[in-house]
C-alpha cells in the first residue's frame, strides 16, 4: 500500500476548479508536499461551494472541471511525484433541487415502486405511503401556489415530478399534489414528522443505504474507475458514523480500492480509539489537534477565566444541549426509533420515546459499532437512570433491545439497534459541536471539533505520552490543525490561547467591553470578542457574518428558526463599535498587540509539532501562511497561491524572515519540515521524548523522531516574565546536528535553550550521521 508522508488539502469548486488545482502542482512540490488532497469532486448541487451535497455519484462535477480535468490533474500529480487523496461522501446525497438528482427524482415520481426506494432510508408507514418533503411556507394558502407546468408540479422555483396518470386537464395543483408519492409539507414539520433519514438536521441531504450491495456499487462506480485506472491513491471517508455498518462498508471499499490508503472523518472523544476491525489507516486528525493545542495553554489562567464567564460544568451543559436536539430538530428520528420498539416489550410509546431521547443524550461518544462500544451504551444506561430515575424500568427494558448481544453473542442486529447507533452521532454533533461549543466560552480556542473544552491544558508529559501512543498504534493517521470544519483557523486559535497567559488583563478588558458595548449575553460576548481578537484584522463583513452564525448556533439569545431582532441588533452594533468607537477599538487593538507576538510563537510551535509528530501531516489550503479564518464558509475564502509561490522563491535565497504579519516565517518552517519529511523519511521512524533541564524547562517541548529532533517554545509570556531561558538546556541525543530551518549547527548533549531558540521559537534539527 502506498502511503503519504504529508498531504495538502485543496477545496475544489467552480472558482478554483480541477484545472486550477493542477496548476498548483509545481508549487506543492516546491513546498515539500507528498500528496495532493482533494475535497469532494463528484457532481454536486449546482453552485455548491463545498461539494458535500452530491447529486450524481457516478460522475465528476462539470462545474468543478469534469472528468477530463480530474484525470488530467491526477496524471499531472503523479508525473510530479505526488499521490492523490480524494474526499468521498457515502452517507448522503443532495436533494435540494430534485431535478438535479436522478435517484431522488425517480423516487418522488414512483414512490415505493421506484428502483431507488431501496437506496433511500424512508419510513413509508409513518408518511402514509408518501415521502414528506418539508418545503412549504407558513401561510394557510401555500397549496394555492402549487402549479402544474410542463408536466411537473411547481411550487415557486421548486420543481417536482408528477406520477404517470395522476394529472388530468383542469386539475388544480393541489389536486395533483394529493395524488403523488410525496407530500409537500410546512418546513417546520421536518423536526418531528420527517420520514426519511437525513444528514444531521439538513433536510436537503438525504441518507442513502450503501449497505445494500447494488447501492454501494452504483454509488461508487466512478470511485471504482479511479482505482481501476490508477488515478487515485487513497480516499477520505466523510461521516462514517451515519452508515448502518461502517466496518462492513470499509471492508467493501478496501476490496474496491485494492487495499488503498483510507482515512475516516471520525470524531474520537478523549481516550476513545477506532475499532480494530476497521479497514482504514486512521482518522482525519481532530484527536491530534486537541492534543497539540493544549500544549500551549497556561493552566494557571484557568481560575480567572472560569470566573470571568461563569457557567455550568461542561458535562451538564451538553446534557441540556443534546436533550434540546433530541426534543427539537431530531425529534423525528427519536419517534422513528420509538416506533421500532417491538410490541412484545410492552412499553408505553411515549415513555419509550422519552427514554430513547435520554439515552441518546447521555451517550458519551458519537456512537457505538456493536459489538464494539457496548460499554458506551452501558455507560449511557447508567447515566440516564441517574438523571431520569422515573424512566429506570423503561431504560432497563430498552438496553437489550439496543444491544441484542447482551443476551445472545450470536444475535443479529435489529433495525432498532442499528438506527440508534446512526442517530447518537447526530445528537452529539448537533448538541455539542454546533451548540455547546458556542456557549462554553471561557477560552474558545479549546472549542474545537474532536476536543473536550473542559480539558483546559496538557503538560509536556501528557503530550509526550499521547504522541508516543500515536507512533505505536496509529502511525499513518492524519495530523490536522485546520480543516474545512474547524471552528477557527489554527492561527486564530493560537492567538486566542495567549489569553490563558493574560487571564487577568483579559478578564478586565472583557468587563470593560461588556460595559462599553453590552449585548445582554455575557457568555456569547466572551466568544464574540475572543473571535475578533483572534482573527484581527478582519473585514467588517466577515465579523458580522461570523457573529450572526455563531449566535444562532449557540441557540440561546437568538435562533436560526426564530431570530431575536433586538438581540442581534445589539450584537451587530457591538461589532461595529470594534471598528468605529475609539474606546472599544482601543481595547481590541491593545489586546491584539499584546497577543500577536506570543500568538505567532504558539503558531510556529503548534505547526512544527503537527508537521513532525507521528502521523501524516496535512496542510489545509493556504495555511502555510497565517491562517486566521473563522468557521465555514470563512475558511473557504480564495487562496493567493501566487503570493505563496513568490514567498518560496524569496526563501530560496537563504534569508531568515522576521516573524511578522506577512507570515513568511511560517512558510519557512512549513516548507523545511515538509521537505525533510518527504526527502528523508528514515528520520521519522520512531518517537522518543527529549527532556530539558533548568529553571524554565517546562517552557520547552522536544522529541526525537529517529534522527529529526523537534524543539518548540511553549507559554512564551510566562517565559518572558520569568526572565527568559537563563540556565535552561535541551538535552539532545548524542551526535552532530544542523537546524533545517536556520542552518545552525549543534552538538549532542545539553544545548542552551537561549542558543537553540535564538532566531526562532522553534527548531528542527537533523542528525548529520543519519545522512
């Protein structure tokens, strides 16, 4: 199996298509990249900027360049020595515009008689034999807007098929609609009455059943061609938790690909591991990101930050937010599970639904993969019985139904047991990532996908242990710092993290900001001001767009379905104040000035650790310079590759750039680390901690990968306050070394940290005997 030494993620879309991607190949080679990593390229909803709403899995998207451009890109990459990794989406398809999705159109036209009825996950009984499509508005006369036009049923710009023989001349649109295999319903009914599985709470992404052999084959026909024609070297699997049988899916995919390198977009909670039987090399790296970020957080700042934004414990907060999801946007999924409880259980349907919702709420990880993860279900049972003692008997009765292996090790999983597993991840994602992460706001750099914000920091011993485990158990997993799904770009987080070293000043400034520009929600205000500080300077438009999305995701003072105009006006006024009012702007810019330099130190340190630690490092497009994005779609802004190409040309002359707004120092670190990993893989064959001595030893973090030694600075403000490095030394293994970043030479043994970090707060040392 061919495996990457590093990857570089490119977001493919109409404005940066496959032909444009091919033009970046020489730059990627010069940067030191080993594989190019593409976002979804199969045909998606027209105008889609991300590509996760695939409408035709059998073709490469013409808007993204089409088949010829895709094949050309793969050939160009291979000719340049690069491998190709592609993101694929097996869980769902886009159905926003039915006419663009032939499978969905046929299903709507023919209902249960459609060949594709087996491909979609529809509860026909719940809909009275019809698929509920939630598109109608709120007025009592919405059906009056239904029109028969050219053999189709139209509702404003929405078009739907008409079943054969169900429309006669003179019929009204409403009369024709009543005879269809689908029922257009008010959009608000989706949360409790939808009868097809979707992606999370997105009505326009319908789940598909790739566990059905012919569905798998047809949904992967183009992917099969990629491997048959040796165009692609590996795949990244989007949202495997939505699949009925992730392990079985990965086995089939491995057969299709001939055993190619495979990663899964699986969110592992702290301490959780991938099931051993999964045929993949690892995850897309959020677990590693959580470890790296916490290396740079000052534990001494926690008490002051806790006091500044008082809130309930995170474990209790997420119980509330997750329960809100099971009772809200995913109520239809809960009710479907309750309908699957067998009558022989003799349980009250309402109590069953209540208990299922509580179990989903108490589930400690995204999902189980029975028989793997049965202990997580048992844990949820215990927690649910503590929180809801009134439901204890019902919960006990449901436990063996949700895990048939409890009573019979050879049991077959029922639809109830399978669907519960598919649903728990949806509840976790929406309740934690997309709600609680916008409410638990003491230090928002910790609120990242795959992380637990209640874990404030990690010391050097804990990080060494985590990286050693990575080397021993998942050496080919991906290492990420920024992705298209991260809540904040890596360098935005790095600057926010500095607030843990400025806890007193930050809390005082936060109090002043709340007095000068109050919004009436102190918890969200903390998130808002941290975001502006972390991403500053940013355009007013970006700032407004971010706070609107973030506040509605928090679902506290305002909501997606019911915006609070008064609150949002105050919030937007506060954002304007950051730009226009001298007192507010002065506070923001003062904090930016205090956090900029230590933030850059954190950025370089985190980047070098990520690029050189065990695993396969990914560089998210453009993040070789400062990546100060906020949540999507902000992180999909165009990338200036011309500037980055010129930057590499400038660095080729041997200059050592200053650490400043331009980001050239980061480009230097990234390019030198990537080139070393690509050209000297033997230097990255193991992992051994490298210890430090002296009064500031805890401010250095170093490790030896087998000839390549990484050394970085942590908690730079605390180091400065303590008087600098003084007698601190990093104890290198025996040998002679040169720094791949600066060219400086060092001998093994104790090396003064002041000399090691004289030019930059990071060093990448290469053992000369290994050459």
